[in-house]
């Protein structure tokens, strides 16, 4: 695996990292946000299954301002302004493992990040963050996992199946086109693998006990893509886990309840005594 940094201006991101993974060249859009202090703790944002760098909107900046941290936001391959899926390409069942074990380490290498970082993941991004923390405990300062997927639930499948009909018959494609250069790449990559019968046995509970860092898991009571069983399972397997359950909140607390989410994260980080001496990056 080889990763080569490249920085160019784009309309959607501060730069583009050129990565070479699995015999394929990938362009990954990214942006630095928050504190300009290079010794400040680093918080890396990992988006949801239909997300991208730009779909976060102003939440990462607001959270970094509230915490005094630096932020790194990027779009995974297939999303935003990053390399789209190749024609006919389908994500494998272990696609989140590959993002955690191959893509994210390559991006960190390309950007010169060598110190442990905090990970803020949403949905699929939260699962990727947990898998990274399990595989690379010395590179992970902590994880904030919002609406993580630990295993596949019937509720998730029903909602993802409904999204397929919405994409085909309503304006979801047009709305996603605001945030993705290739909305079909983003939507069908996510939708096809989640609805593949082979994916029903996907489960990461066995990896969670390897996580040694502090973890804050957040779930909305009204999440249409998962139940409280997800974060309850997480808490059973991770020694340093804390849970926050938000009433009147769906799958995206950073959109439904941004103030409450920010306050919860700020309190968690304060109690972890986050400091630049332990969680900064090399840049």
C-alpha cells in the first residue's frame, strides 16, 4: 500500500490527496477546519453512508470552535468530490473494514498525521471509526460514534429499502447531487450492499473488545436506521464506553439537535482532559 500526498485547489475542498490502494489510484477530497494551531488536538470526521465532505455543512466547524480542536473532513471514495465508483463496481461486504484498515491509514500517511487523533463518525462512518480504533489502538485518542452500526437490524433494512424507492421516484437524486459529483455512485454503492442478502450477517461486535480508548456513543430515540440495541451492544463490549440517548431525535443528531450534541461532546472531551500533548498531529 502506497500513499502519495497531492494538494490542489478544488471548488469543494481545500485539497485532494492522491492515494494508491489495492492497485488503484484514488483522489480523496479533504479540508482542514477549526483551530489554526498545529499542536491542537485533531478531530477527524467520518461521514454517513450517503454523506460527503460538504454534506456535513457547518457542523464540523461549529464543533471544532466549541472544543478548540483542529478538524479534518474528507469524502470517502464514491462520494462527494472524491473518485467515484468504477462502472459496475459493488462495495464488498467488508467495505467498512477496508475503509478503516486501508483507506483511512493511507490518508493519514498522505497528510503527515502521525500522532493519535480523535474520530467523530456518523452511521457507517461511526462503524469505520470503531473498526479503526480496534485495529490501531495506538493511533486513536478516542471515538465519538453517532448512530453507529454494530450489526444489521430489520429496521435498518426497511428504511434503506424505502430509500431505494424514494431515489427512483422522487427528488432524492437531485438533492444528493448538491453534495456529490456522481450521486448514483454514492447512492447505489451504499444501497446495493446494505440490501445484499450476504450483508445480513455483517457484525463487528467481535472487534469491539480490542478498543482501548474512550468512546462516546450517541443514538437518537427516533432513529429510523437503528435501535438502541446498537449502542447497548457497544457498551457491553467496550470498557471505556459512555452512552448518550437523545429523545425526539432521528438518525442525524448533528442536524436534529446540534446544540445538544455539541454540548454532550464538549462535556465528554472535557472529562477526558483532551490535551495537545497527547492528541495533536504532526502538521
